[in-house]
């Protein structure tokens, strides 16, 4: 149990409900993403599409970083 400002808690629950999530669903997803990130830090220009319970997949970010620019010069 964590003590949270009631207004912040209300806003969080409203936002999650609008996305069709419960606080538990959201928390478990964020925990899974955090643990995966701690094990394997993300690379610049790569976006994680990880969702709890699924294998992690990666895709290039919309705007290529330095790596993407270097690859395009070849």
C-alpha cells in the first residue's frame, strides 16, 4: 500500500479507466517493462513494443537517430 494524494489517485484511475485498464493491470505492465529494461537497456532509435505476457519485439523509431542516418549513407 502506498499513500498517494487523493486527487492524483482519482486522476490516475480516471485515465486508466478511459484506456480500459485497472490500476493492477497498469502496474503489472509497468513493472514488467521496467524489469525488461533493467535487464536489457534500450538502444537509441529503437522502441520497445513489449506488453506483459508477450515476447518483446522491437522496431526502429519513427525518426532515425544517428545510427539510422549512418546506415542511410551507405
